[in-house]
C-alpha cells in the first residue's frame, strides 16, 4: 500500500492552508494547539498519521511563535511515526540574514535550516527565498517555487503599452531580469544605499524610464519605504506609471501608510503572509494553486520543473524542458 497523505496547518497560515487543501482536493487534518497560561503551547495531532506523508503548512512570519509552533509540529509528527514530513513554508522567515555581512552577527537563515532538519523535516517547499543560495543551507531536498508563475498572467492582463521592469535594488536584478526576458522588455535598476535597516540614505535610477509603464519586482515588502521612494524617483525621472509586485507582504511599521501615500498605482502581493488590513492600493493574489501542484508532485514523486519561469521560456522557444 502507498502511504496516504495528510495536510495540516499551523495557526499562522490558516487562510492560505485552507485554500491549498481545497485546490489539492483534501480536507485539512485535525490538529489542536494546546496553550498554557504562560504562553507555552503544544501541538497535538487529533488523528493517526502513522506511515503517512504529512505536509505541514506554516509561514514563519511574525510573531516568532509561528516558527516554534512549526518546529513542535514537526517533532510531534516524527514521534507519531509519520512516513515523511514535508514542511510547506510559503514565507521563509529570517531569510534576510543569509550571510555574515559585518562582524558579530548571526546567519539566521542557516540557523532556521538547522532547526527544521533537527526537528525531523524530510523536505521543504517554499517560495521566493530572499537569497536562492539558502537552499544550500539544507541537507535535505528543497523545492524553491517562483512567484513569476502567479505574477506573469497578471502582468499579461494589464496589457501595458510601454512596459519596463525595475529592480528596487541591486539584489533583485536576477529575479527582475528573468521576467523582463520573458516579456522581451527592458529593465532598469534603482540603486540604493542604506545607513541602517529599513532606512534609505540615497537612491539613483540606472536606465531610461521616460514615458514608460514601470513594474517594480521584489520578494519582500517590509515597511514599504524602498518601494515608495523608488516609485517617486521613477516618476520624477519621467515614468508614465509605476506599480509594484512583491511576493511576501510583511508590511510592518508604517507600511500601509507608506503605500497609500506613495505614487504607486498599486501594490500586488501574494497571500504567503496574511494581509492585516484592506486598502485600495494593495491587491492580493493566491499561491494556493501553485503549492497544491507542488504538494501533489512531491507526493507522487513527479517533477516540478514546469512550474518555473525558465521552463516556460524554454517551452516558448521549443526547447526541451
């Protein structure tokens, strides 16, 4: 007999987990997060998972309880004799701490990888890591999904006449270049310099944006300060319109006000992290279909290559995927 599949959700990703399960065609498994008066909690699976493929869906966004809850869920599944434990992290928190860029700092993304493996995870499925090399921090397989599969159809529906893509910083250039290549469009770069985290000291635009419809592409929107400043600078340089597409809506601090008061036409995000409040400038696209396909393919030991933009580009050219 083939192992059956069970999908469970942590408390931090209930909404997207429900959508993923619906797209997959299976109900979410029953799990109870017991809480003590001092804030300690204990996940309890309310059904047998012995010998099953267990998929645990949880983004490790704030608060850090989400991370601890996920680790305890993994440990509980391992001790309950699950056949395979696959962690589904639409948003991989602490990914911005991917290197030692100054003395005496932690490499948080490596620590999280170690914790997941130590807890008992057999595989990780995630989306748009802040730095792709984080995959190398794991000693288990990592399926790194690409939000371009969600954003490209949306961009095509916009039917913009003078489309140009922009990277809000140098670190985003590879991601933006792939999408620009798909549309055979030009790209520009907004080069920024920071004095400290979440505070931009200066920014310049590299490239011509006069009369262009600009789409900024990034993986994370935190305070929205970078996007707001980049959009303002692009408009000052002659851009016809500016909108932004960001995968993970961290949206902390004054992010909602920064976006509302910016010259952005809209900010399009995914539901990897719950959006805390509605605003006319923020549009949410769901990752449910993409993750449901990835979960099914992982369960059936099938390739997920067709989900990536480079495969779509090859298919366009008639090359083998």
